[in-house]
C-alpha cells in the first residue's frame, strides 16, 4: 500500500528554458522521463512566447497539501484571464465544470468550458488507462506559460488534480512546472458524527466540500448513537419520531429522509467520496431502545439520552427479534447509500455485554451486513470475535496495543487507522479550547501530523493498513463552525499522512505549506483555528 519515493525537487535550467521555451527538457515526473509542456498559444493566457519568462520558483509549487509525489518547477507563469477556456476529453466534462466553478469562486473570472481542443486548459482522460504507477486516483499536471494540461486515468484523478490547481492559484497566476502525484493509501476518510448533534444537509455538504480539497475519498457518516437515531428504517417509525427527537443537551435533534440521504450521497459522489453509513451497535443504542424498549433485554423503560457520556445500554443479543431489527436496519442503510462498498456496524464500548454475548453479536451482524452486499467495518473491539475475511477493523485506541487487533491483522484483517491521540478531530488542540474534549490528550496540529499509520500500532505489517480516517465526534460540537474550527488545520495534516509517501513528512516544511492554505480558507469561509504552531502569513 505504500507509495513510491517522491522525485527530487529541482529548478529548471533557466537560461535554456527561457531561450528556447523547451520546458520539456526541464521537466521531471515520477517515471524519470522528461515531462512535456503543451506548446505556447494565446488561448487565455496573458503570457506570450516573446515575453521573457519569470524565473522558476519551486516554492510557488511547494504549497500543496497533501504533498505531491513529484514536483519540478519551470520558468514562467500561467495567468488566467477572462478569455481562458477549458476543454475536457470525453467523460471529463463534469470535472471541467467543477474547475470552472472553482476558478470563478477564487478569482472572479468565469472560464468557459469549450469544445475547442485548442483551449488553454486541457483536462485529459487517458483512454489506455494511463500510467499504472499512478493508479486510479493519480494525475499529472503540466503548467506552461500559455497552457495547463491535467492528465489522469480516471475522472477521480482529474478531480484530485483540480484540487491541486486550486491550491496553487495565487491571484490568477499559476507557477509553471510539472506535478506528478498519487496516493499512498486507498482509504482516506473523514467521519462526521451527526447523532450527538444533528447537522443539516447543507452543513454536511459544506463539510464534504472542505474535505474534498485535501483529496479525501471516504465520508463516514455516524448516523446513530445514544443521543439520536438519524435515518428512517421501514417498519420502525419510532426510530425517527422518538429516537431522532433529541440530542446532547436536549435539543430538538432531527433525522434525514430518504431524499436527504440521496442528496448527501450524490453530493459526496460529485466530490469523488463514497458515503459509509454507520449504525453503532450493540452498544451506543440509547436512542433505539428509547424508541423501542423491547430491543433491550432488561424490560425497563429507557428515557432519552441527552448527556455527553454514553448510556451503556445494549441490544438484546439473545433475541432473534433483535437480529430481524439489525437486518432491516442495515438493509435500510445499504439501500440509502447506493454505490458504497462499506457499511460500518459500530461495535465499540459494549460494556453491558459479556465477551461471549458480544462476540456472538459481531459474528451474526457482520454476516447480515455482508448479505446486503457491503463490506463490514467495525471498531477495533470487534477483533475479539471470529471475523469474516473481508471485515475491516477501525483502530481508535490510544494506549496499549490490543492483542486481538494484532491477531486479527496477522490473519489478514485490514485496518483503518484512526488513533484517538493523533486523528480524533474532536480532541482539543490546547487546554481550555472553547469546544472539544481531551480524553485522549491534547492534539495540537503537530501531533496530528507526527505519526505513521504503519508504525503507530507496533507489530502489524504495512500490508494490513487499508488507510486512515479523521473522526469528528460531536458531543460538544453544535454546528458547522465548531466542526470546522476543530478540523482545520488538523484535517489537512491527517489527509497528508494518508496521501503522501512517509519520507516526505517534515513538520517544518509542512507547517509552511499549511500556512499557505489560509488565504483560500478565508475566501471559502472555512472557520479554522490559527494554531500558534503554524507560521501564518508566511505561506
């Protein structure tokens, strides 16, 4: 799962490039062959062949987060103008429309998507499948004085390249050069907890938008917990009429209709993210047993849970009616997220059950999930059970490595790494922060960056790591502004851990690249914490 080492970052031979405009001779690229730059034209760039080129500026390209695999700067800049047009090869038209919208948002200019193959900006899908070393999400970006060419094997790769273009824009200018890029891990996720505090569809979409800028490709939606059940299940109407009608602090809560979830799923797909629904069970079911007390074994009335702490209720794991409910609920979640590979079945903090009861529940439930054509994901505790070969564990713990996780990984179980003391965005960056918790310790941005998914849990093979995730639990997070303030600047740090090769990870260089993101966040209206660790204004 690891990526290739990055190419050295070298400036072009300025005199040769300036005299001949032979930027191909100055290019790099991960294959070691010379990169080509499209020939100069007058289609939308204010530069012209007769104008002396500005010197190559590697720093102007080294502002991208996550760190690209290879960067080579060249002499000159491309300038976007009102006449700039974008041409997309067949199948790339939606990405071209996205790029046009992003450029208008950031520059005020409105480039047209053109049928002309001579347009200054070219988005090219490679019919042959492209460079196999770049995989399905990699891309190559070549910027010349009068042209920009973005090439990828898939539209997802083109979309990731577009995010790089967005970050490279300074005013209406792009530094000339070549970037070749691809991800280290296949799974690069974020999680938003909409159960403890409910978020509108608009707020969920805004969170997706901001994460997409950093090439995240999985959106884990934590739909149920003690404090709220947030989606409809056929035959169980009280889950939304009763179980959704509260949240932490006793607010009105809320739930998503089938149309709402479709809107979220479709929007995430337009950002090349897949929605992973989570139904947390057999613990963290306070909202479910409040709506239907018969789902618990104890026979008592269960009131609403509005506290920050868990209720430690449990589904009745000895009852066949429980598994009929689980089957119906997981099918509803799968049906609401078409196109998804995974379904998260929870499994954490089931203290009300014995280990035997818990393991039996995990074994049965993963089979129900698999029966709905979904790959089960469970929190790390589920490693105590006998797992299906395809079941994935999500490691969230912070202290001692759990032996059952190591044993599961040794048997072939894949792991998503989300250690609470590095990747949990709800943990406060400093003491006294206005929102968040600190049960895993304080997590400044440097700590969110200072870990490696294949070494953070000693004793696992690199091949066991599927990828990384940055969860955001919402016990204290009441709105989008709270969520963004906790996520930024730390989410980009974790995104880099998941995308970039480990030998590129350097805190001092990263902090400067992170600082360079601030003007874009300001323009996009993303709320962020100005961590004193980051040299804001220097990027």
